[in-house]
C-alpha cells in the first residue's frame, strides 16, 4: 500500500486529526479518553500504527543530519505537523501525504540546512548570514543558504560559489588573481568589492567598488562600480537599472527599487523554511521599498498592506495572489 492509499480511508483521516491535536499541545484529558475509545474500534488502531510508522520512516533523513544540525527533527516536525484550523485541513492533509512519501521532509531538511552545505568548506543555514576572513586579508560575507569552497593556490585565489550569494572584499595581490566561479561563469576582481549570486538558470555579478571582469563561454565583459550583469554560458547581459540595493542583505535589509515581486520573493526565500507559491499575475507586480529580512512574516504582511495582493499563510505554505 502506498502513502496516498494509506491516507485514503476514514480511519486514516481520523488518525491524522488525532495526530495534529496531540502535536498541538492542546489535548485535554477528555480528548485522551476519547482517543482510547476511538483506537479500540476495529481498524482504527491499525490505521494509527501504520501512519505513525510511515511518518517515522519519512523523518529518517532528518535524523541522519541531526548530529550536524541540532534541532532539525523538532523544527521540521513542527512545520509539517503544526496545528491547523478547519480552513487548513486540506493543506495539512496534502502536506502529510507528501511527508509520508518522504518528499516534504526531504524538502524541509534542505530548507533548514542546504544539502550542498554538507559537502562545502563554508556554508550558512536558512536565515543565517556570516562574515569570513580569508588568509590573504580578503573577506567574504555569505548570505543565507549559501555554500562555497575555498581554493587558494600560489598563483590563484578561487572561490567556488556552489549555492546562494556572497559579497567579496578583495585584498590586492597582483601575483594571485581573485575569482569567484559559479556553474555559469567566472567573475574576476579588478578592484576590491563585488557581489555574486547563483540562480538556477543564470548568475548575477554586481560591482560595489572599482571593477570586475565577467567571463563565460559566450565571451567577456568588464563591469565598473555600480554596474551589474546576468550571465550564463550563452550570454552576458548587462543590467540597465540600478541593482546596488541588492547588497542590502548584508545589513539585514531587502531593498526593492521598482523590481518585480518575483525577484523580491526570490530574495526572501533563503530566510524562510517553508514554501512560498505565487501566481504569475502577482509575480509581475512592481515593488518599491525597504524591508527587514529577519522577520519574514512581517515582511509579507507589509507587502500585503502596500500592494494589491493577498497573502495566505497556511503553515509551511504561503500563497500569494492578486486581489
């Protein structure tokens, strides 16, 4: 019997409701007495044990990393099994169905502690920023959910950005170039300070001081202070608008200068452990403003108050749509 079949019967539905009630911490002595009576009914006890066992197996990947990231089991369980009102029952059922197949928990583990981070020299978790001083006097500031490898050689200083976003402040050394590699290309320092962000289909380079050279299979482009470009192996596309606000995360702020809501939510994702889903119409709306990054619930409320959008918070899931 697969997970969805295991959920598709009245006893399983009732077992889920009991599970949510007990995890909420709001169960009364009378509730426990009623549960004992319910479990005594033929079929109910088996449904309860079956779902409990499947859920325990589903959380196995979380427990495997518990030693490396303490508190992951409890944190992920709180998200998957948090109390739900009647309006959230459908979402809860879907989340549990995914959890029972291992999909939701694997996703949420990665949201807390990126899988790539386990194999990287330096990394940050969800909502975490970190400054790192390098041996040559240079420094990196890693945004949330970022993973990098450091490769210092006698003739080269290479930073491999495996995931996320960083700001590099580079100490001068004419004999050893300083480069940041992503899967889409390379940014080489010709000055002192620049930002690199790796996205799924492209990377972004933004010069904060002096200049850099961006190189891909498509060619090269020198960017001066204040300039930015998206790049991948097929093209380097300079950005006409001012993107310097993109570096505000280093101070815990998200700054949008007439940018699509899709870009704002993308910048927000590394600071949330849940999933944000947005309609295509909402994604195209333009955003102007500055928001604290370390309280993403308040950030989403601010967007809902100042824009023609609705933001529905359904536990681990946030839905954004136009009004």
